[in-house]
C-alpha cells in the first residue's frame, strides 16, 4: 500500500475552492447510524498496535474519488478493514504489542529556530505520510512558539511505532501570502523542525 | 452479481471477525458508544469544556494557570493524552481552530467533534475565507479584529478561551458555564448572553 503517494491526496483540502456552505446541523447526533458508533469504538482495537499516524496514512490511501464521496465513518471503516487485515487480527488471537503514545508533557526544549525567526516550509514531496498541507509548502512564516515535542509522523506512519520526539513549532503565516491580497487573517500551523528551513 | 455490501453490513462483518479472535467485545463496544452519547460535565464533553471556561472567567489565578500550564491544568479534570494549548480571545484577536488534513480536535476535553468540523466544506474553506465561514454560523467578528485560524497539523490540540460576555459581573461559575457553547470553544461562535462587543 505504501507505493501510493499520500502527499497531495484528496484529504489535503486546505484552501481548495468549490466546496459549498458548511453543513451545520441543528440536532447534531454524535453518530448518524448505529454502525458509525460501532466503527468508532472498533477503531480503538485496530489502532492499539500501531500509531495514530499510520491510521491517518491508511485513510489517505483511499482513492480520491472514493474519499470525496464517502462519509467520515465510511472512511474510518475502510481503514479499519485494512488495518485489521494488515495486523493479522482477522486470523489470529494474539494482539499486536501496544505502541503507547508519548507523554504529552515531553519537554520541547529549544530547537534550531528561535521565536520570531522567519522560516520557510520545505517543499519535500515524498510518497508517504506528511502533516504539511500543500497550501503551506514553500511558504514563509514566523515562528510564534515552540508547541511541543513529538515523534515524526512520517516515520511513525511508515513503521507503526513512535520514534524519538522532534521539536514542533507553531508558525504564523499572513493570509495574504497564502491566498492573495483579499485575505486579512493569519493562519498558524504546527510544523516539525525537519519540515522547516531558515529563511535568509 | 450481488450488490456491494452496505457500510452497516461491512461493519458487522468486521466486528464479528474481530470478536471471533478476541480483539473486541460487542458488549464493551455498546457500552463505549452509549457512554460517548451520554457524556456529561464530568467526562470529555462540551459541558466539561464549559466548566473550564467559566472557571477561567471567574477565577484569575486559574485562568493564568490554564494559559501557562494547559496540559497539567486540564488533566486535573480529565487526563490529557495529547499536548493541548489554550488560545485566549481578546477584543483585538479572535481564534478559530480547524484540521484541514483530517479531524484533529480537542476530543480529550470536548469529546468527539461535530459533523461540521469534519466536513470537507469547513476543512477546505476556513483557512481561506474564515469571515465567510463564520458568517454561515451566524458569527460576526468585527473588521478591526484580527482573525487567527489554527490548522491542527500536529499532535497539538487547541481550546479557544472565548471573551466573557459583558453584563455578567458577579455571576457564579455555574451560571457562566451555561453561556459557553461548544462552538465558542472552537472559535466558530461567541458565548451566549449579551452579544460580545469584540470589534
């Protein structure tokens, strides 16, 4: 499955044109069909032995036309079926070893970039999982704060295990740089140190 | 040729096969779903978030601690598994949260995200035209107020601390919590009560 590039997949929606009004519900049920809740709960079991990044990366393997015509929990079901098979959960009883989440209190320390420093988002297009949305690639922003330290998502998606924590920065971008002079807002994103380079 | 199985049929097959090998327990699944659907103010839910916001409005020391040590402070209510930060609205800045790539949301505090948060429409548009999207929620943010849209692209979750509505001086936390809507903690809404004067 990892031969299919996930980068620029249909999931990478930020900034795209053509979607209509936001579907705002009045009753807002948590689940719209009984099977949705059961899939939601089952995903905990199929995710236990892997990482959240591998779960996301699996959904991102869904063919674009199918992704865009499936409901949220249909996409979860699609990934759950694949992850259950991939880990052998449909043939044997031994559960895979757990891959525990790192502590949310992992000290972020100080990384390569200082608060206020201008950084450019790397244009690293690879066939694999990334948390850099395409609307931010090659863009220049300013480091706003050190957000946290967390294992690299590309690596954890590929291996299914959490690796060493990496510094993650909150970087602020001017809306006008991203979307033209009409945009007067700011967009921030949380980006790993390896996704950024110094802007000279 | 038989038609493709429905999602409900596929989910049933998956559950049965996982159960055959002891990876899930159907009764436990039912209980987990029921618990999520009936979440109250003591577990991750909008009601719990509202309690936190109301306390931050009423208790200055708590507000300072929430902003400085959000993971530890929120873990006093419910253990936080993922880093979380608090974005404080001011008369000059209004925060909005999105996840353009999937559906990252402060579930550890607010419970599961609503359908609109996970929709293609919200995910694609709010980073590009936040004012237009907020208008669809009936939420106005004055032209003098800077809008900051936070794309949750890493394991870093966000809670918006909305502005305390004017005209609520002397209100206790319980009464204040009644004004805190789920959307005001994501940034697509303002708290209830007298309209916020931001901008």
